């Protein structure tokens, strides 16, 4: 696969742009541990359910999170191993001590 193809670069930049929003990143991190209901994400992040739903629509469209209906609730999770690994690797990267 040619990772320098301009279409791939645009898609990757769009993904990083999407995850560059702090609220969306918090949503992804909240969905990382286990599937969680939209209302519970809103409570944890202390924001409205409608705002969380908006961010989740964008994240689902980019295949970062997915939602599964269980009764009246939609449980959101990060099931893609690529996304999961990328987020965990980036968290480990920022936690590393560094020399200035």
C-alpha cells in the first residue's frame, strides 16, 4: 500500500483533525475501556447529550467509534484495533519522560 498517496494523506489529516477536538477525544477515550451509553458519556464529560450525539455522529462517520442499540440505549465503543492501538500508543508517547 502506498501511504504517500495524496488521498491517504488527506484522509489521515482529516482523522487527526477530527481527533484534535478535545471533546471528541474525550468521547473516544471514554469509549475505549468498555461500551458506554450516550447519556453516560454526557454525564461523565459534563456536557449535553445532544452535543455528545453530534460528536458521535462525526466519529461514527469516520469509523472511529461504533454504536450498538441495546433496548432504549445506544452503547458506543472503540472496536477497531487500529484506532485503539493508535490512541494507546499516543497516550504512552505523551507519558514518556523527555529531554528538552
